[in-house]
C-alpha cells in the first residue's frame, strides 16, 4: 500500500523550480484566521498534513503566564488547543517562541514528537520535547514527561530580549536552534563572539540517536547522559574535539537576534534573518551542500562561520568589540561571513531600497499555487509592515505588500504555501495566494488545477495535468483516443508500482478498492 508521501511534493517541486521567475506576479494576501488568537507568533505543519499549527506567544485563554499551540483545520480554528504551556514568562520578547515537528512525524507513531523553544517563569530559555496523544492527533500527550514535556537543556538569559527562539530540523536530520546574544543593547557581555556560551549562536543537535528514532534510550549522549538525556552532539559540529573552552552544540556564531530562519524545502539551503541594532537588518545564507557529510577542515565545510556581531552590523563596523576566531589549526573560518542581503534603518541600500527596524525572516517559496514566486525568498519588516521577495539567482528584489501591520513571523504549510503572521493581542494569520482568476481552475474550487493534483484533492489518472473530474475519459490512460486492453495494462502497472495515480478514491493508499473503481471506469462509457 502507498501512504501519501512528501516525495510527491519534492518531485513536483523539482520540476517547478529549475529557475526562479524574473518577477512575482498576481499575488494577494488572504486572511485565513481573522480572530480568536492571542499574540500568534509562528505557523508550522508536519509533512502531508492539511492542518496548520499556530503558536500563541502568550495570553492563551486570557492567562498571562500561559502559552499554547492552536490548530486551524477544515477552514476553522479548533476550539481546543493542541498544546498548553503554563509557567511561561511572556513579557516583551519572551514566551513560547518556536515549534518544530519531527521530519517523519506523519510516517508512524514513533515519530510523533515535537520540540519547542520557550522562556520559563525565571526567564530562562528552555528547549523541550513533547509528543502527540496516541488517542487524539489534535492534542499533545499531557502524561508524557513532566506536564507533557521532557527538557533537553536550558540557557540562562541575562536580559529579557534577544531570545532568538527558532527551532527546526535541517535536511541532515539534526535540530537547529537559534539564540540571541542575551539582550540589552550592543551585546554588553560580548556573547556573540564568545564561543564558550550558547548565546548569540546557531546550535545543532541530534535528537534521534543512532537508531534515528526519537524517544529511545540511545537519544542520550553516552558521554554525558545526565546533562544530555534526550540529545547528542553531532560529531561533525565545528567545535567538537577542539582543545579549549567551546560549546560543542554551536554551529555558527556572531548573531544578535536571529528572528525566524528557514531551510529551503527543495535545496536544503539555510536562510538566517538577524535583527540589527541601530543601522542594518541582514539575511545570512548557507548552502545545503556545505553542511552535508563534511567534516571540519574539508573544502566547503560550513560549520563555525562567524556572522560578525557585535563588531559588525551587516557590513558596517560598529566600533564595538573585536572579531574572535577559533585557532587557525582547527581548519575553521578565520574571516567573518557577510550577509547575502541587508537593508538600512535610514537611507537607501540596493537591492531592496527598503527601510525598516526589525527584520522578520521568512522562507523560500516552494508551493505550487504561485509559479512566478518559485525560488524567491519571502520576508518582511516588523516595524514598517512590508513584505518583500528576494531572488538569490538574479539578485532582484520586489515589494509584494505594504500591510501596515506588525509582521511577527512567516511560516509554511505542508505543501510549501507561505503564511504571514501579524502580532498584537488580536493577531491574524494570512496566506499569500494567487490573485483570483489568474490561474487554471477547471473544477472551480478556487485552487490551481496542478495543486489539486499534487495535494491529491483530484486524481490525474492519465497524467495530462488536468483533474480527472474535468474530463470525460480519464480511463484512456495512454490518451490514444480509445479505451482498450492497453489502458487496462497501463493501470495494472501503476497499481503494482503503488503509483499515487492509481489511488483513484484518493484515500491515501493504493489497494483493491482502487482496482475495483478502475474496473468500473473501464467498463463504463466516456462521458
């Protein structure tokens, strides 16, 4: 039998994304969740899951020290939360800040874990994991660990701001975590350049262990099972094995407040949006090829990059502190890495020619609804409320929307469509959609026909890129104008290969019921 697989999405994306379009056209913002949320801060979804999970930073059910995760499903916000977190400090930039599903979450019950990044009642950053209720997929398991969580580790915060907060799995299967420099202003403790603290960093850990399954005893680090009961340090992290005082979970450093990072779901490239101090907002970029199966010292190894804060804000020298690097003999970079994109707080700086004061990082678009947006990095500014698109291949930029809203986050659903989250006590979730009437929609359901096929809303038995309900003879699989034994053989080949096209009843599996449905089609007339 065939389960719906993310390989379908990847295959489709590979065909769509050979190159990015010269311009993004025919896009608009559609309000998806207009009300009912308390300070929404992020949206996420596991692979092949139509639900959208929305992080509420604070104020869930009007309780100030409580945060939660809500589910948007079937066109509505479910009344009961997926997850409730008590004992959270929720002032300013604190609260429930990040949330990630295991990349194999929908494959089998043993993968149904999630990880969160939050500040506890003492203002300390906590990285913890939870799991889904085995009897209710719309709720976490409150009996797991302590109050539904197991803590991986904590990071003391000297101030209340610059907490980073992002968590996400990379294509290498490791969990990446962003941390701010500890807060205040101008990094008074020098954390960004200090490799003996986790502050001002991008961290990288292994939460599966050697068996690649979370929740088993081998998740613990054998060298420190008490200190790391639920994670290990990857042996190709940059500071593993170096002589001296280094935090071995560090992947990159020299960051101020990396607010919303993302992995390109097609290429695996990493985009890091770092909020500036007084002058520049920046985006840093790391190609996926630099991260996979390489060890420190090998050509192309990306670990240990220094993104420059506090001596540099973007490419501007701040006059504060000095750049620090690991010993040259380590083989790690001995120069800072400049951002791929930056914009100022005042003045004009190509290619964006935008101004702002706090970048909100987004994602590279890999959905199917807006072909012209394929490969563009979508991001915005919290203060000025604009949403922009950057094309790394050409260096082009264009503004998409001037929202006038506080943009707190961007997120993706299971199919790569991008959502814009706006903050405040009554925040909203909006979706970037194609302008109505600008795309083929033969079944008039408001979705591009190719998206219906990709998402298995519609079948395309004869692979002609037209939903079967829009044509009269889908049983003519080879499209030779007649329905005959050759079409029957073609279907059997699809069926025996568990090809998704053979899933005629669209229930997610290829089985005997689909064969019966095809026989009914085969024996019936073309309409």
